[in-house]
């Protein structure tokens, strides 16, 4: 596989469930990102990892918990979510965390919280 | 606080004509700007970028113009093709900070 892959592509969960989103990049990049895209809103940056170290956390509620075990994999663990958390969750990677580095995005996970 | 705004949620143009997508930003620290294109069921893909030291960058049918004094940039697509129909996101960065707009859905009619 090439590029950035995300699984699952669709997820429906209840507010009491625990689930995880997975992202994998095959580009040899050092930086990985989680974004949230809600309808008609800008992409919201959630977390940034550089060489497996979290470098940014944009005031994201603790019900979202990221994990980066190595530079190729990124997880987003979800627990006790709210219906307003329903959105498209996008993973991206780039060579560095510089704002000038082109980001490569995965196809996203469409999350619905009931 | 939206630092990058794309005020037109949608735009429809005829095939062969010019498409102009606009983007405004508020933070004067932004010094690099990017456009991404997103098809349904796919992630955004990089299209073109421009540094604040330039006012124009061209790549084939795509040209980005930057007006620093107005904190405004635009993406011109000419001639527009039906395959250009997608959502276009503007992004602005300064250092390690990057902000995206909400996107403009472009529809190119045959």
C-alpha cells in the first residue's frame, strides 16, 4: 500500500462505547496529524506528532486520546463520545512539522455517535 | 476564531471558463499559503502553494495570486474542466502553525 491509509472508513458508535481509529503512512514521513472536519467548518487540527512525540494538542477533550507507537502509525482512541463529535476524522503526514511541508491526507473515517 | 475564511461555500462555472476561488486571512504572521483539493470519499490532496515573498505562482491551469496588503489570496483555474469539480481548501501557515478554511465546493458544468 502507498500513501496514507485509515481504518475503519465508517464507524457508528454509542456514547458508552470505546473504539479506536487507525492511521498508517507509507511515505517515510516524520510528522503525523489528526484533524476533525465537521460540516461547513474548517478543518480543525487536533493533534500533531513529530518523531512519535506529541508536539501540539489543540485543547481537545480528554475523551479523544492519541497514540503514536512509531513514526508510521497513529491511533485515536475514543471513549464516551458525544453526538456532536460526529464528523469526518482525517489523518495526515508530512516530512516535517513545518507549515511549508505539504501534508498528505488519508481518506478519513466517517464517525457517527448515536 | 477563524483565521482563514473562504466566504463562498459553493461556486458553479461552465466548462472552459475561468474559476476563481477566494480566501481571506487575518493573521499577518502567516507567510506560506496552500490550496488543497478534495474529492468525495478521499482525503484532501495538495494542489499549489505560494510564499509571501511572491504575489503569483502558476502551475499549468492553476494560478494562485497573493495580495498581502489585503490579506487575500485567490486560486484561478483556466480553463475549468468537469474533473475540477471538488471542494477546495485554502490553508495558511506561519512557523509550525497551519490553519484551514471551510472550503469552497466548485462545480464545473459540461
